[in-house]
C-alpha cells in the first residue's frame, strides 16, 4: 500500500506537476512576447476603419482615371478620337502615325506624329482641344509652316509630335 | 475518549465510595455500609447513576493482565518490555498500563494491564450515558494493595488465592517478598467449579497441595463468598502511590509498533498523495487557464495581422493612385502651349511682318519671319527678347517673293519665359 501511494505521488509529480510548471513558464514567456506584438499591431491597425473609408474614395477616383485612359489604350478608338476633333476644327490630315513603347516598369509611352493642314485659327483651336487639362498629352514638338505666306488666309501645315504616358493596368 | 481520566483518583481513598468489581459476566458491589451485593449488567447504569463517582475495578475480559518478575526497569524499559512482550499479540488495545513493584534491589514485579475491546466498549458506553466514575485494573490494584501491606490477608497462612470469573491470582509471601502466579483464559470452562478445579490442578501440579486463604468473587450461592466478604472490603481500594511503585500508562496512538499506527502512517501517505493529486489538478487547471489566455491573445493577433495585411493592401492601392495623379500633374506641368506663344508674338510683330514658319521644342523656338516694310530688325529683336526669352538672329537676307522684295529673318529663342509658355509646376 505504502509503495503504491509513494509510486502514485512520484508519478503525479513527474508526469503532471513538473511538466505543468515547465509549461506554465513557457506560456508566460509566450504571453509576454505576444502582448508586445499585440501592442505593436494594435497601434498599427488602430484606424483601419478610417483607411477603409478612404480606400473607397480612392478606388472610385482610380476607376475614373482608368476610364480616362481607356481610349488612348485602344489605338483605333484613339485615332477616332483625334479624327473627331480634327473634323470639328476643319483640319485635313496629311499624316498620322502612332507607336507604343514601355517607358518604365509600370509606365507605357504612346508617341503620335501628326501632319495637319488648315487655317491658323483652326490649328490654334485644335491645339486648345487636345492640350486641355483633362488629358495628359504632352506636346513635344510643334512646327507650323506656310507655303503661301503672302496670301490673306494662307493654308498652314502643322507638324505635331505628341507623347502620352499611361500607367500600366 | 480519554481513558486516563478514569485514573485521576489513583490515590483517593474514600470509605463511602461505592466500589464495583466487573469480571466475566459478574458484577460485585460494595456499598456505603460495606454491604456486598451482586447485580446484573442491566442494572449497572441505575447503580452508577445513584452514586457519587463510584470506583470500578475491571478484570478479565475487560482487562487482560500479565504478571512477571523482572529486574528493576526504568519507565522507558517498561514500555519497551511491554512492546517486546505483546507487540503484535494484542494490537487493538486502546489503553495499556505497566506497573512495576520494587521487590528488592535486583528484582521487581511487573504487571501489564491491557484494556480489551470489550472493556473499551463498556467504558465508552458508560461515558455516553454521562455516568461519572473512576476505574482501575483489578489484578494490578489487588497486587499493589497487598504489596503495600495495607491489607493483612497474607498474615495467617502466607498464601492467598483470589478467584475471579475468568482468572486466578495466587500470591505468596516468602521472606518478606511477594511471589505471584496468575492464571488467565479460564473462560473456556463453563461453571465456576470447573474453572476452580482446572486452576488448582495446574497450580498444585507444580507446587503440591498447600493451604491457601481463598477469596472468591463469584456466584453469591458459592458457600465461601459469605465468609469472605469481610476480606473483600479492604482489598477493593485503589492503591496508594509510593516510591516502590512505578507506573507507566500509554494510550493506543502512542504505540508506534501497533498495527493501527502503521495504518495511520499509510493514512498520512494517503493524505499526502491526495494533496499531491489535488496540487497536480490545480496546477494543470491553472496552466490550462494560462494556455487559454495565450490562445486568445494569438487569435487577437491573427485578427490584427489580417487588419495589418489589409492596411498594406490599402497602402499599395493608395501608392498606385498617387502614381496616377503624379503622372498627370507632371504631364500637365511639362505641357508647352504654342498658341499662347503665338498670340503673344502676334502682339509684338508689326503689321508688315508675318510668320512663315514656326517650330517649338522644349524651350527652344525657331522662327522664320518675312518683313515687307522697313520696321527695323533691332527693335523687333529687342521686344521679342524682353517678352519671350533669349533671342538670337540666325540670318537676315533679302528675298523676292511673288516679285515683291522682302526680307527674311531666321530667329532662335532660347530659354523661353516659363511664365508665358509653360504651366506652373505647382
């Protein structure tokens, strides 16, 4: 009986009490480290709701911006877009060339070369139309030439070199 | 139950106390007037209640007595002797009294009195009934009283036999010293006569037939009883303690070698084991609680990590948006506006001068002007330079156009005034 009781005590101490104390110390250490991590993360993600609200606005604006670039991304649509403005301003297209290249990892560059014929006022209105604030077309080079400088309403030939930078989707 | 309390009156001797001897199934009582009577066990309670602290003398089977001659023993040696003699033979005895009577310098008479279970039950029963009494082991009391010489029962023949229900005590006085013989376990014989015959046969076998003063505590019908009543009265008194008598009493729990103490040791171990198990349960419960706390914290961190990942996503989307916006802003800031330059130039040029060709790239403008009048190139250059930027005249040559002599100027304007021709960067 005595041996049985002593054996029970030894077994209880070695199998339950000693491991429990080891586990307790391990859990305590873990809780301290987790608490530190929790504090850091809590501070970082404290205003997640605010950021979520802001994100909705940003996403809406991004969607709007992406829509703006939808036309330049499609070559046919882009040419159609220019053609419409040229017709509105009574300009004759002599030449129109478009080429695309990647300017950087996340930026696409579209080069446009146009030769147009028309009156001075038409050229100026055309420039105003394509270089408005809504689109980000850059005019790299502009040349205006006339073959009949002495006439009252000379026909002018404009040579435009345009560039457009698009963020890659 | 405190059995020792029954011995507090060890040295009290009052002639008016009721004295009762319990032995076998017999109860023998001496009242106030030294009247001897016998009564049944059932009437004992009534007898005890009516008297003031009666004296009870217990013999077999309530008390088991053992007598032997030893050397003089110290108190510790008396205990050891008792344990060695009866270590496991009578383990359940709840009360033990060892009395040593000093016979001479070398010899002593040692009497062991062990309270039996029946005796303990009797005492417990009477205590429950709230009856107050003092009790003594009968055999030990008889021998001690005779040893002290307060009773002169040995004077006549020098030999005395006391017959009790289950035992016989024979005392002889030789050379002023007591010699005792004690026969126990006579309860197997059915009648008192059988017991007496058996005991005498045993004793006379070893010592021969001799004459004894007899004292019989037995059935009142026995002829000797009436004649010996006057002898009984002085014998049934508690012994007086003196230097020649040494007594050690022990109660059951102090008896280390008794079986119960071994059980108690296991009880202690059992309690310790129980405590260890409770400890194990409690510490494991505590650890489980801490683990729960840890898991809760982990879950919270997991949720926060999800928030954090979401915030990273939001940051990336915001970065993308900022890149978009900055591209647009940069493009707008780098735009050149030929129309604006040409409108300004229109204001500068005199009526006789008009533009034949115009080219603009970055902040460099090349102009080809035709002049049909005599406006003077220097004034024109000065005005363009002041309002548009650094102006250089590349060529100035006369040409004929449609039979009209005119002058052709080639002009280059560097570092165009940004306020005029570029959007502001901010």
